[in-house]
């Protein structure tokens, strides 16, 4: 069987794509030069009050660049659509496009439903009025959907992520398997790594690790930061001084040094990460308890059963997260019992727990400072004074008056912080910290591939590009959300 080329039978389309890209680059250069030389013409106002597009040379150049961007997108979509129908005949891109068909169907469904009902979906719906936001959302959702399908439903992968195939060590993308059996996928689409494992399958299995850890760790960090930042900003005084000092104390340490300290085997053996998990993971439980109690404190008939059900469920999840094999902390000298194994339905991998706790611990002080600053500003507003006049309690005011009015900056920061966390996870994997050396996460894969980067760049380039596109998508998504939130 012959090796696959990148585009196969679609190679004539490469000339069209190259021409459009060259024209786009030239158009952007011309637009930059023209913007520095020419004067922007004032837009004209139509009879109905709308504003027409910019006139003059700059308007024409800008329109041309926009059309070229659309042409590039159209050619890329043509590659994908033809690849779905042609499969391996369209080369590596075609085979990957067909393999990712469930992802394309899911993305089309998400976009169709979201655009149809965008006027009823609040800030999320307004995101689809922003071109930048839509592009960012698409990049993010591609990796989220692909990660969930690969990690939860065991889809998309062409081979087992840990299986080694004889003769496929460091093979280039598109090389066929020499001894493929009936029912086996015939190629390593993105080549083989230094242990003869499929880079394509490990790429998407690693995506699940990233999209699972980064958002959840960021969410936990926000729970810690919000729970401590709101009272610090609202009350001020000694509470603010103490909490701010602790936050600044943590921020004073270099991030990488903190991670080195937290993930070293000697520190892990003492049980310190487990103690930290016990403390940090309790904040979501505390947050939900205060949130529900402050909202329904005047309706005890509703509040009490609601708190029992919600806190019972959340408390059970909390105990499952901090317990492993029936213990919370287990050291060579002592152990602290946790949830009984009959009820402990989920055991977080010890190395994953260390990374998770480390990310939450490092991000929480920054979130705390942001929330504290927002609370200091918003507590002076008239609607807060009105709530105080009505006799509302402090926590009601913090959670139901201040926090909703701080959602814009917090949502934007949440998206950006997921990107920072993704980079941080990649950095940890690159340095070999936390997760096992055989883990398919992107950082570990980049680290294992860098040793032979000059000879076999495909092993490290695939996860590096994946990391780049996900972080880029998160940044564009944050820009789109910021743009639309400022219009409210």
C-alpha cells in the first residue's frame, strides 16, 4: 500500500489555496501601508439612520481583504467537505476529515441551534453577532467536542493510544502499517512517535485531558477566589488586609517553582497535596450553601429541602474527589479514612490530583484580587445602597447584587484563564511534572518529541499546533465576549 500524501487527489486545489493566501498576505500589507498614508473617509449616514460602509480607497481595500479572508475559509471548507466524501483518496487531510465526521456534525448542530435562538440566549447568543467571537468559539468547541468524543466515548482514535506497532517507530505522516490486519486502520495519519505509537490517536486522547482539567481547575479557582474576594472587597478592614496579604504571599513565589515544590515525590509522600485538596475543594460546597441560603433565607420551606438535596449531592462529590481507595491521606506512617469504597464511585488519579490542586492553588489568588477589586467598585453603586435600605443581608448583596453585575469581566477572565491554564498544563507536561511520562497530554507529548525535533518534527508539531489553536480560540472567544458585553 502506498503512503498517503497530504491532499491526495485534491492536489490541484493546492494551487488555488496558495494563490488566495498570497493575495491575502499582499492585501493585508497593502492595507497596513494605506492606513499609514491615506486618511480614513467619514462614513455616510443613510436616510433611515444607519451608517454605510467606509468610502474611499481604504474602504475598497478593506472590502477586498475581507473577501480574501472569506475565500481562504471557503477553500478550507472545500478541503474538509471533499475530504469527508473522498476519505483517504483525498490524502491525509481527507482521511482525517472523514475520521472527524462526528465532530463536524456536532459543530454544525451547535452553530445551527445557537444562531437560530441567539436572541433568547443572552450574552452567549450575542457572541454570534461577533465574527471574532464565532471564530474563537468554533476553535474552542472543536477541541472540546473532539476531546469528549475521544476521552469519554472512545471515538475518533484510529489505534490504541498505548499500543506499539512494529516498524512504525518515528514514521512520517501517512505511512501505511506493514502488517495491518483486517479491521485495522491502514495508516498512521500523523505518523508514529519514538515508541511506535499513533500520534493522531494520542493527539485527540490528550485533548480530553486538557479540556477536562483546564476548565474544571479554573472553575474551582473561581469558586475559591469569589468566595474569599467578595467579603474582602465588601467588608474591607482587617479581613481584607489578611486575605490580601495571603494572596500576595502566594503570588510572590514564581509559578514554576511552586509547581516543582508541589509535585516532587517527597512532598507528595507527605500528603500535602491531599490536605490542599481537602481545603480547596470545600469552597464550591461553601459557595453553593451560602448562595442558596442567601437567596431563600425568607422561605424556609423551600430552603431547607433544597439545601439538603444540593449539599448532600455536592458533598458526596466532594468526598469522592478527595478520597482514593477509601482514604483521604495515605502516607507510609499513617492514613486518614475517607469515603467508603462502596460509595466512592470515582477515584482521581494521584498524579492528576496533584496537577489539579496545583493549578487551583496558583490561580486562586489572581481571581481573588480581580473579584475584590470589582466588589470595591460595585459596592458604592446606588442599587447596592437600595438593597441595604431594604434590609438585605450582606451575603445576599454580595452574591445577588454585586456578583451578577461583575459577570462581564469575570466571564472574559474565565476564558482567558482557561487559556493560561492550558499553557500551564503544557508547560508542566513539557518539564515532566505531575502526569505520568506515558500520558498522551500535549505537554508530555511535546517533551518526548523535542529530542528528535530536527529529524522527526511531526511528533512534537501536532500537539504544539493543537495547543496553539485552542489557546488562540480561547483568546478570540474572550475578545468576542468582551466586545459584546461592552454593548450592554
